């Protein structure tokens, strides 16, 4: 996942790194809100595959469908990790 803005070069961070940097490693994450311009299809599979089993209770996300055949599997993956 890339975090950044149009001025600075994007930084790639995974779910475990984000939790560590925010000091949320032993906390419940109530809401995760993100708009990562298409990288949601990369971020969430890596989050669910990570060794860190802390997942948000709610996810607010703006989807950027790139191909029709990845949207339904994306939601299926979210349902499987509820």
C-alpha cells in the first residue's frame, strides 16, 4: 500500500507497520477509513494474510473498480474475514 500525497513520493506500508506506527498493536480498531486509489485490491488481501490478526470492526472504503472480475471476489474476501 502506498501512503502519501501528490507533493511527496508515496511510502509503502503494510497493515502491521500501520498498527505499530499508530501504537495500535494491542488495541481494537473500530473503524478503518481509506481511499487509496485502486490499491485496495492489493492492501486488503495482504492485510488478511498478515500474521497480525487485528482487523477493523468496520471498514469505510472508496472502491476504484479496475476490472469487473475483481470487485465480487474483493467483497467475498471481506465477507470471509468478518
